[in-house]
C-alpha cells in the first residue's frame, strides 16, 4: 500500500480547509458582525486610543488614579519588571511557601497603609495585594476600589461622596447576574474620574 | 460556598449530563456511517478529499496499517510544522515582523503540537507571527486531536466486532463532522464576549496615566475555540486562558470549559452506542465522573480557605488570589482548572504554580490517571486499559478466565495493557529522577523547597499525559527540559495508542463467547466500584511516594508556616 499519496494529500487538503479557509472565514465574519470586539475592544478618548476594555493597564504609582491588581509581567527586552506589559502576559509563578511571595504581599500592604489615610489591614481584600494570573487583570473587587477612595480624594480634591458614587456607577454585576463576581473595571472607573477632572 | 460558585458548577455539570447522550449518539452515527444532519454540507467536500487521496470511505486497515498511517501522517505534521516555524520571517501575515523561530524551540514546539501536548516553551505574543499561529499551530490543533480521536474510534470499532476502519477517513471525518462545525460556533460566541479575531496588527495605546501600552491582537478567537474543543491547550499568549484577550469573562470561561469536555464525555457514550453496551458506558462515565468531582472539591476548598501564612497577615478576604483572575470567581476558576486537568487540555485560567499544595494534588491526579474522561478517544483508551486490568484482577480473585464484551482476556492483552499502564509512571518517575540527579535539571527549578520538586514532577507528568500545562516557574525553555519533555511527550503519546490498537486487533480476531451464568458483568455498579477502587490502588501504589515528597510535604510545612 502506498502511503505517500494519502499522507501528503490529507495533510495538504485539511490544511487548506482548517489552516487557511477556517481562520480567514472567521476573521471575515467576525469583522462584519462584531467589529468592535473582533478588533480588541478598543477604548478611545477624544479620538485617541487609550487602551482595550478587557486589558488592564498600569496606574500605580500615580496617586490621582485608582490602582489595579499587582502585575508580575516583565519587559521582553530587559527582563526587568514592567507591570501590565500586554506583550508578555505572565503570572508571578511564586509558590505558596516561597518567602518572596510573602515579602511582596507585606510590601504592598505597607504601601497601601502608608498612602491611604485611615486604612486598616483588615479592610484590604486579597486581590489588591496578590498578583493576577495574566498580569493584565482589568478588574478589582468592589471593596478594593472603595478602600482607595480616601487616597484618591486627598490627591484629586474631589469629595469622598462623589468618588463613592463614581465607584458605585462603575460596578459590573456578575455575568447574567450569576456567573463570576461583582467587580470594577479599573480603566472604566479611571476614565470616569479623568472626565470628572478634565471635563 | 458562594451562590455564584454553586450556580457555575450546577450549570456546567448539568450541561455535560444533558449533552453526553446526544453527543455520543452523534459520534457513533458519524463513525458507523449512518446519516446525520451534517451530511448535506460536508459529504461532497469529503468525497472530494477521498478521491484526491485515493481512499474509499468504506475501506479498512489492519491495526498495523492503521498505526503506520497514523505515525506517518503525524511525522509529516511535525516536519512541516518545524519547517514553517523556521521560515517564519519569509512567510506572510506577519505584521509585527517576527523572525525565524530558533531550531531547538521549533523542534520542541513542533513535537509538542504534533502530539496534542501543546507544551509551550515560548510566549506566543512576542514569538509567533499571525501565520504561524493560525496557519501552523492552530491547524495542528485540529489534526492532532483528530488523530487521537481516530485511534479511539478504531479501538471502539474493534471492541464492537467491526473492522478497524481507515485512518485517513477517520481523521477527515473527525475534522469535518466534529471539530470544524463546533469551532465555528464557539469562535463566534467568544468574539461576542470580546476575544479579538482580526489580521490587523497590534494596538498602540497611550494610557490615561501617560504611558504607552502595546496590545497584541490577531485571529485569537478561532484559535481559542479549537484549543479547547481539541483538548489542545496551547495558549495564543503566554498566560493562556488567564489572559483577558483569550478569556474575557465568566461566560467565556464557561464556554471554554464546556468546549473542552464536550467531546471526551461524548466519546464515553459513543463507545456504549457503538458496542451496544450503553449501561457499560454509563458505568465508565460514573467512574470518571466520580474522579472529576473529587478533583473539583480538592481544587476548590483549599483555595477558598486560602494560604494560612497569608491569612495570618489579617487581610479582609481569605481566598488565595495569587495567580488568579478576579472575573471568573473562585468557582469558575476551580471548574476551569479541574476540567483542563481532567480532559488533559492543558490551558490554564490561572497560575498552577501558585496553587496551594492540596489543590495541586488534584492537578497531579488528573495527569496520573489520564482517564478522568481525558482527551477525546485517548482518555477512553486509558479507561479501557484500566477496565482490562481490573477484569484480569477480578478473574484472578475468583479463579475464572476473564472476559470483556464476550472476548477472553488472555496473556497478550494483559501484557499489552500492563505495558501501557506502566509506561506512564515510568516516563514520569524516571524523567523526574533524571532531572533531580543532574545539574541541568535542577537549574530549571524556580520555587525553593518541596514545591520545586513538584515543578519537575508536574513537567514530566504533563508531557507524559500530553496535557501541556505547567507549573510555569519551571525553566521549560532550558535545553534539558525542551529535549527531555519532548521525548517523554512522543513516547507517552504513541506507545500507548499502539498498545491499545494491538489489543483491539487481538480481541477482534477472537471468537465471541456466549454469555453464561458464570460471566462477570462489567456494566454493574459493583464492577464500577471495583474499577474505581482498582484505579485508586494501582495509582496510589505508583505515585504516593513521590507525592509525599512534593505536595504533601509542602502542605505540612505550609501549615507550620515554614517559608523557603
């Protein structure tokens, strides 16, 4: 039995179907039907691209903004920490008994306590001091947003009540009201904040 | 447990329970050439393919021919994959102008994608062009699971007294009748949730905080769907399904979970439908389902309770969020990780290296057993291997000649099944020992203490089980691991498939015995219980010692607040 013809034939023909026709057709249909999502859910401000709705970005240590979760991504060229580097999504990979992990968390707690008037440790939710799986998590818990209000209020001179309303307005419910958790998209919240500050 | 967790689990488990029968019946119809609703759009296309390659739909091969055709085709996949990655710089659809992939990485990647392992020693978003992603790697994510599925189907045909079938026909049908139609649907759902699907280049954003951010894009949704439907698990980006570009919402998370489980559970039922032993299929499904639930509980509860060392710092919440994404919730995350380890997909929605020791034990169970549904076809083969060993053990105990589906289980079958069973721990334990024994192996360890040993065991278990996920800290890009895990991957994949095909061939050649009052029944809860117990005993005897040195030792040290 000669194998050459079926082996080569099936490889090439299935490639035309699955390696070429399928992805190109999917791009075509997606671009036609759901262009905003298919193009990466871009967010614009005054016509300028400021990010993607699904990708977190780095606001730390800028004291004017709400901060996202710690990010462990690195620079591709230097290998040094570069938070929210979307070109090199990565977790920290630190194990549960690694002393470095505990040191990182303690340091982040200390920074929050130092910069936030009146904050106590037992108000800080874990997501704000433990780094995410992708380094690009766009969200924080509602509690993580609320405890940042005193710091943002002090630095922006906006009232705490106003910022509270801003956070409440930014809360995303769980999908279909039942899957996942209520959360705040940090870019969306900061965009509202930016508009309040700059009109 | 939160309401969201309970609802997520209920919806996923209910969906699997509702889909297993229709999916299984559909698979059985396709591969016994009965009419289905997809005949109209695909028959002409398939006939065209069969005409060009010169095979007929109804032709048959021997186990040897089937195996040789499978190996030859897979070899060509790997060679072409290697060549295309090496030529990346000269090929089209490369808006980021990425150059050739280096030879070692191209070998490791081609081997790992050709074996449906999808172990990745690179970050897709800064290594692979759009063409390499969709034209090479995404293509392999269709045809390699189709290969595994074909092998499973050939074995089931043999068990049901049919001839083995033709590898090229099975490979084609697996793509046209199962993977492609499902991939189209899942792709569009994922785009709706926010997964990009474009050939436009990366986005350059100027952030509110005055920085710049480059956001990778590409045909990600069409990749993501087949990544999961084929239990491939190769991430488009380094963070895989933890990356919001690959898995943007709790809903997309559920869609990806269902995608990876649909075909493996369907294959369990298809086995029953094709052999006419539906009750046996439910027995096997219950055994695998039992292990799935144990893994789910073992993944969830330690993570929800959190790391005692961190809890002692006095934060407001206790769940372990290290390496996890917020949007899925603890319930969604634990369901995803359980599924990816049970179905041997190997995509991750969080960082496995940062899971607590007991939850990581659940990941190891998935890879060691390799039959908690497993990859489609292959997982069923592993389950039937345990069935044959269990029947043999029962036969020894009651002093009767063991039979399965009316065929005597004799020396040849038991020998082959034992080889298939022992090969798995051999590859994992010898690989780990070699790594621990050599400086080259120890160099790749990232986390200190027992966790470092777990990283090595995980790497080899992942290769041998063709899972492909990793304790991400391990230096997978080191030459030692690229080569050692590459080899383990290839042996783990093809040796067990070959052994099972030979068992199928051997059983097919035997006379069918009529059922008597002395026949041991395999479709009863009693047999299910014995099978369940045998699987635990066989695997505990094999793997408990190394687990005691890794996750179990770490658990006790963590409870004592010991840091490394």
